[in-house]
C-alpha cells in the first residue's frame, strides 16, 4: 500500500482539514459551509452545483494582504471569475489579472478599476489589446516579440501604455509537467538563456508609446516549495542589473506571478505563505543590494490559493456497482464540470454528506456520467460501503479551474454557482439549460 493511501486511510473519510474554515458538522451526517447546509443547497439549486464560500475568499485575500503589505496582490481571474468575485476582490483591495477581452470586459462591467488590471496571454488577439487600451488597463504583459509593435501601433503616436516583459527564468516548478511554465520548452514568455528576453526589452525601450515598468515571470502552478521562487528572484534581479548597465534604466517593478500550491487531500503539502513572504522579501533585498539596485515594488498573482479552497462541488450518486474488488460510484457530473483529473491527474477527497452511515469505509472510485473512460473525479478514495443511488457527494477544494474550464460535453449543461455566507445562499451563475444550447445552434 502506498504512503499517500496510508495517510488518507489514517486521516479517515470524515477529515475536514482541506474544507473552508466555516465548515461545520451538523446532526444526521449533514455538513454546512458558510452557515448553510450543503443538503439544503442541493435541494434548492439541484446538482451538480458549485458552492463558493464568500467568507473564505475574503479571508484568503486578507491573508495575502497581511503577508505582503508592501506588495501588489493581483488575483488571477482564470482560476474563477464572476461579477460577485470581481466585487469581492475589489473590496479586499487586490488587483486583477485577466487573460482575454472576455475576462476584461466582465470585470470592467462589474466596476473593477481598470488601472488595477493586468492583461496576460501568450497570444493576445487584436481585440484583446484594443479592449485593454480602450478600457485603460494598468499593465499589459508582453509575451512575444510580435506584440511589441502591435501594442505600440494600437496605442498610437500620442498615447503611452505601461507594459512588462514576461521572462522565462529557467526554473522548473509545478505539480505536473503541463503546468510548469518556467522553462524554455513551453509556450509562455521570452527566454533568459537564449537572449530573447533581453532583445525584447531593448525593443520595448525603443518604443516611445510603451513604458517598461518592470519584469514578469511565472514558473508554474501548484508549487509547494519556496526554493524555486528564490532562484527566480535572483535571476530576475540579475537581469534587471544587466538592463541598468546596458540601457541606463532602473526598473521599478518585479512581478513573480503565482502558482501557490494548496492541499486537495488531507495530509498533502501546501505552500507556506508566511514563510514565502519572509524569504522573498529578504532575498529580494539581498539580491538588490549585491546588484546595486533599489528594491523594486513586488507583485504576486495568486489564483488557485484564493479560490480553490473556498469551493465545494456537489453531486448526486446515480449508480453504484462493484467490479471485482472495485467499487465505482457514478455521479451526475464529471469531466464537463471538472476536467482537471483527466487533464493533469488532479486528485480530490470526496465525502458522503446528508446522512449517517454505519458501514465500514471502502476504497472507491468516483466517476462521472460522460462517455469517456477517463471521466474520473477521484480514485482511491474512502466512502461508506453502503453508498447508494441518491446519496449526496461533496468534493472540497473545487473553487479553482472548474467553473472556468467547464464545457458542454454531451450537452449536459454547466452547473450553477451558489455563494454561501452568513447562513444565506444566493445564486451567482445559473445552470446552463437545453434552451441555451438550442439558442446557440442557429443552423438548419
């Protein structure tokens, strides 16, 4: 038996350590989040459904602001975005990192200050850039050489846009090869090792319409070790020193991206935010002192670490079957509302809620309803041996990259998003319906 499985067995299926802080056990096997029973949410809004704890979101924003009081904390909208989320992020004083005109327009329509927005993207469309310039975003992160002239041309001779250059620092970090973005063999950024970054920086400095405010890097996602960030700091400061020597320019900003890892299952590691802040600030100051540079204003871009632990996915069990020693628990959702397990092996810890079971827990596989063998929500998890059709299954740490990655596969329809806070549940995003699909299908 593997060490991770032994750890989960010892933790037990009732371990709530990765759930929102507001989670409470109720009588008869019920669980509440944000003061609202999950069974009541399922009864009122149906399943599948995403539940988002507003208090957890706000608490995590405040935790970041406290850990980095002198830095810009910029929420990565790709993790989860809605009008309510925009308002929470704004009220908590964070910036907003967007990756498309769609994310930008939603945030702008919800009233988010454009000067606190950062536009990312390895292949920004003309519409993305035009929208950013029209709205007046604070920063555009240059990700490829072709963007430099394109942005400058769209700014026009009388305009000026603040930009950063995304640098690939040659640091490998992240929970899976598909989410490691700090090395050359991936699509993001400009290489430090082959001179692409230095060449792009020189070109930006030669464009009067562009104001280079600093450098950006993002080394990966689901990182739980501090060391890769420290290596990145030293390499980025080294590049900033070379820019000063070559061009006489001292850059005032350094954005180290995000990728801060969270625990999806009890006993898994998570990035120590307090230790990260302490070491980053110390190493940044020391590196700048050695290089003879003033300390730039730091920015970080957490997404998953704010939204992920605040979400819970709810499903109804449709079927249970035993094939040899294996128990398969099939639910009414799956890869259309959570493709992460199929994409890069994400692992979750589902829990039975809504009734008391006296049965011994058994190792089970929770699978979806879609016509794919890879439609698995969680494998090697402990569920009661009497799990049956109609049971309610809750999956914690479901707040990031599930709503935003959901699809129309098999035309099942994307689930609603329900916010809970102070004992009140309210609908943020309604369920996608068959009428929605038919309205989009205009051909005959």
